[in-house]
């Protein structure tokens, strides 16, 4: 499945010369949510936290982390074995 997305993305880039935007942070405000499984492993929690830290360092905005059973808004960034795609 992942390979199909990579191939589709490369085809889109080759055909148009651009890749459509995917907003994670807009105008200094998070417009996405990092989603972890309902019962995340320690590694999944650590990965999500590292992603929060790096996005905040790069943009100044703090992206929230929610379990997939929680309230999720905006663009979804799945970390770990979530049911959301």
C-alpha cells in the first residue's frame, strides 16, 4: 500500500512538476493532529513526542497528539499502528 502512494506521488510530480500542498502548520498555528493508537507502545509515544518537538523547532507551533479514540482535527499525521489512514 505504501509503495502505491510513493509511486502515485512520483507520477504526480513527474506529470505536473509540483506536489499539492499538505498543511501541517499554517501562519504559525498547528492545523494538524498527530494520532497514535488507542493503546500506544512506548516507542510510538516517543516517536510522536519527537515529531512534536521537531515540528515546534522548525515552525514555533506545537502540534497536538491524540489517541485515535480522541478528538482529531485537521490533517492527520499517523504515528504507529493506527486504524486511520
